[in-house]
C-alpha cells in the first residue's frame, strides 16, 4: 500500500516484537510445560497410566516447540486434521511468497502477528496429539487464579451496578449517559489485565477501578464515547421501553476481570434500553493465554451464581436469565483464532461477516483485535482509523483497547511524537487506551 509506513512488521532486533518472540513466548511455553507437569496427578486420577503417558508426550512436544522457536527454525505446516488446518497451511505458503527468494518463514523472519498466533495454534495441535488429555486447557489454572485475585474489584462493580439499577428511575438522560461512559471506561481499563503481556504471570485487578476513572481519563488518547452514545440513542427516547430490535456485539478478549467488566457493560446496555440484544464472540481454542472460551464464559457466570455475595450472585442470575431469554447470545467462530487481518474476513469467513452485519454496533475488545483491525501495519499515527480498517466495515464499530503493541492510528497530529519523546514505552505498557469509533 502507498499509505504511510504501511509495511509488514517483520520482527526486528530490539523491537517489542523481537522481545516477545525471544523472551515472552518462551516464558509462556515454559509455564505451559510446568502447568501440565503440575497436573500429572490429576491426569493419573482421571485417566490412569494413559493420562501420565499423555502428560509426558505433551511435555516433550512443547519442549521441542520451545527449542524450534528459540533456535529460529522454519515455521512448520500443521499436521493435525482440523477444520482450519488447510487455511493455516495456505497462509504459511502465502508468507513464503511475501519473503520471496524461496526463503522459508522462520520464527524470527515472519510477521510478528502471524508467529504469535501460530504459537497458540501449535499448542492446540500439541494437545490434540496428546489424548486423552487433549481437551485440557493449558491456561485454565492461570485464568482461574487471576479471576479469584480480582474478586474484590468485581464485587465493587456488581454493587455499583445494582445501586445504579435502584436509582435508574430518577436519573436524567445526562446522568444515564454519564453512567454509560463510566462503564465503557471500566471495560477499557479491564483490558489491562491480560495474561499474555505479563508472560502468563498474574495480572489481575486488585482494587476497585471505579475510584480511579477520573485520574485515568488523561490516558485515553482517542475518546469517541459521544459517537457511541449517539449511535445507540439515535431516534430513541432514552429511558423508555425500546420496541425496535437493536443489537450490540462484543468481540471478547480476556477472561477474568476484563470479561466481568464486559458483562457489566452488556448488562447496562440492556438495562438502559440502549439495545435489545447483546451478542458475544469468544474463542474456540485457548488463545493468547487469557482469551475467553465458551468454558470460561460459562464458568464465570457459574462462579457468580455460587459466590456468597448478594450483588455478585444477583448479577449472575440476571446474566443466566439473559442467556436463557436470548437477549444475550454467545457465538464461536474459527476465524477469531486465525492469523488473518480482519479485512480478509469477508472472504475467509463470509458467514461471520454476514452475522456481524446484523449488528448496530460492534465492540472489539483488546489489543490483539486492534492489531487485526488495522492489519498490524506500521501506519502513521495520524492515519484515520477508517482508512486502516481498509474494507472491513460490517457495521459501526469501536475498538476498546489498552495499548500493548506498537501500533496506533487516528491520533491528532503531534501527539504520537510527543508521547514517544517523553515515554519510550507508551505503546506497549498498557498505560494508555483508546475508545475508537468508526
Ligand atoms: O503479545 C502480543 C499481544 O498482542 C500484546 O500486544 C498484548 O499484550 C497481548 O498480545 C494481547 O493483548 P490483549 O489481550 O489485549 O489482546
Ligand atoms: Mg487477550
């Protein structure tokens, strides 16, 4: 493309991508190996000797994989026989044509987005070659642990939501708008808690986020909350029952605290009559350590129902009922765990694209979704978001993301340069965020 610095981010020494493949990903794999080993007893209890054999096999597969990565071996085609195996292997061929000269893509000579996604797909492949423990989610322990670490912060959010519900009748349109904005920001900062940026270490929300919102405001680099409010209230009398079917989609990111902030937002969207349906999109396989699978989604609601806290269990009940009534819907699609940019969705996953077209507003949570929305290109900071999306525009959409990868578009002139001069890590520290609409 002729636009800006629009080149593929091949992993350059010293870059955040380089650090990721050199340190962060091997660290994540080491944690996977430890986790499998720690569960040996459990596998034995469940499957007997076969379980222990499978544990050994998985560990040997992942040790080999770590070695491939650390010694910059070529990227290998997948050999399992899954629905997406061919698409992955075709993509590898395509990467080869991009490099040219017959060179094979290797762990450090490939686009960063691609190798990182590929690692998680290889973990999936490794587990599928290790029956009977193939269904075991190697990140489950760390996801659950981080959930429990964030419980105080979750309680505070649930209490806030229930209090809001009590006072709703007395709230003016402006006050409702303010509350909606508050919950959008909660969902934004919830995205700090992913377990991939921390190399699989605990990264939970320990204190209530609500009290910090005001002081965090200046870290929101693009804040299009007004456009969201206008999109959802256009032609509606806010506060009154909303007869027309309106649909909001949330393309989920991390389980744990972030997922709860998304549930709270989704709950409020229905409660404020900003939409009649919320559709969630999760991952089919364990992904980027903490991303939400169907199991995480259900497990989280189960935890809320079981906990001994009035407002948390009240939330759990509402969410369970929403799912039963069909005002909350959960979707899965293999496209979300492919390495492809979103502008190729229409071609690669036309069914998903058609589904998203039914939405009135799509939220894309998190950093990885942002990288895929913008094709992970090194765009100039001032390139408009709509331009970086290229042809991807199934419906009005919004990225809610803390910055954890060195890409950002749609900034006012000079802002990116000013931040670069004062804070070398501003794009990867998760300290800054965007609520960016197109
Ligand atoms: O490691 C790559 C990366 O995309 C980071 O930029 C980010 O830390 C993480 O993976 C995923 O973040 P998120 O959970 O917000 O998508
Ligand atoms: Mg994630």
